[in-house]
C-alpha cells in the first residue's frame, strides 16, 4: 500500500500576523518600550527639517558676526583676532563669544524702544533666529539636534514645524511684555517649544512607555541647562517660558500615540533597548478630542492675550520689580537695572573717555573713531 507523502493540511502564513494583531488590540497586552529608543530601532523617517533649522541658524550667526566686524568697529580689541572680521567682542562685553549689543539691535533683536516707539513688530519674527554667541549656538543647536531629531522621527516634520514656529512667535510675544532697553535674543523659545511638546508626548502616552522616570530626568536636565544659560546677557528667559508653555499645549493638540513598528520583548531596565520584535501597530487616529480642544482653546487664549498686550505696549516690569531676576542675575560684570545709559564723552590724545552720568564711573578707551551705536555699547558697559 503506497503512502502519500503530500501534506493534507495547508499552513496559513497570515495566522501569526492575525494572532499577533489580536494580541495587541488591547493596551493591557502591549509590551512597553523606552521613550528614547535606539536610533537603529526608531521609525525610519527623514530628519531634513531639523537639518534645515540647524543650517539656517549657523548661517545667520555667521552673517551676524560678519555684520558685527569687531576688528574694524572695535579697532582690534576683540576675542579671537585671528578670525578677522568674524572675531568676537571682548568677554567683558559678551561672555558668550558673540557680537555687540548694537549688532543685535541691527539684526533684529527685541528692544523696547524699537518695539514701542518705532513699532518694528517684525523683530518678533527675527529674534528667534539669533544667538547671543558661539557658546549659546553650540548648546542650543546640540540640544535641538537631540530633541528635534527624535520628535521629527516620531511625529513627522509638519507637526514639528508648526510647534517650532508657533512656539518661537508666542515666546517672542511673551518676551515683549518684559523687554528692557537691552537687546533680547529669543532663539530658545522655539527649542523650549519642542521640549514642552516632548513632555506632553510623554505625559499623554505615559502608560505606553517604560523607563519613564529616566526620560523625565533627561527632559528636566536639558531644560534646566538651557534655562540657566538664559540668565546670561542678551538671552531672554521669558521667551523660553512662553515657548515651553506653547509647546506643551500644542503637543496635546497636534501629537498622537506614536507609530509603533517595533517593540521590545521584556527588557525594561535600559533607556535604549537592544533586542526588538516586529509589530504592525499604527495608531494615529484623532484620540482624546476633549483634551485636544481644551489645550487648543488655552493656546489660542494665550496667543491672543500676549498679542493684544504687546500691541498696547504693556510693560510688566513696571508691575513686577522682581521679575527681572528670572531673566538676569546681577554680577560685577553686568547689571539687571533697566536704566537708560547716558555718558559724557571726552576725546584727547587719541583716547576716548566715557563717564557714566548715572553713577560717575568712567573708562578710557585707546581709540576715538567709532560710530555712535558703538559709543552707546561702551556707555552701557561703563554704566553696568
């Protein structure tokens, strides 16, 4: 009797996928994964948007230093003279290795007189692209690359672009309410918007992640470092606060449960996982509509409020004497006062002597042929 060797059953190749899909239908059966995943295990998406942001800000900083031209405007009294036209102002004037205050004003930094008296509202759009110096640029862009690439890979360039730009604008408007007669740089506002959105993504999907405390510590550490830098001259911490609040609210409005194509098996002890197993879960639906609507209303209310207050020229420093210390720490090198600097200038023997009219301090400079804007920079330095 001949025995048939052909199988009488047919293996269903899709049974594994179907059973796996059914097993992940409920969140209770879904394996948690770390908030920060290894890049080789993240969703494959191009990160061109963050690259464009980084390139633009590097170019703008280079142009700013070229316009500053310390070697000519300060007669060679610069830091890094080997850089020639792109050399930095002395550390006593700008400890971040950057340009002068008059250059910030010329390039579009926030300035009370320019906003209120000259009505140069366009500065709200330009100040988020400026950096106080080379140190500030490195720290800000390094943080942007770490946070921005992760966010763009998880949620796509469109949502991140909206959060970045709107946070920058709202942060600048928020800074206008506290701006003084010193140029303010608001480049941190857009970045803090991404930090706020990252925090909202962690909060809204809290049950989905493992290693949540580690992720929270990383977010707090990055925020703290960048906020502490805001106490240095020209960097506006009020813009950082406004950008963070905007990004946090916009994160609840625009972000969703991340696309998951891979999950770890059981490894929950590491911040970055190693071994992965594939899945096919996609969840981008318009979930939590009530929360989204509430956050959208709050964001629109904040945007309308700061916009109206900025148009009316409201200065909250007049109603809050201690608020200036959120943005500035007084030292022997600079002051947090909002007084207008006025100096008496005397030229003799190729030397310029500036005497502060407010406190009687004076300083002698070994050159005389400087612009009026540069003279005002030196006057502010003498009076501080």
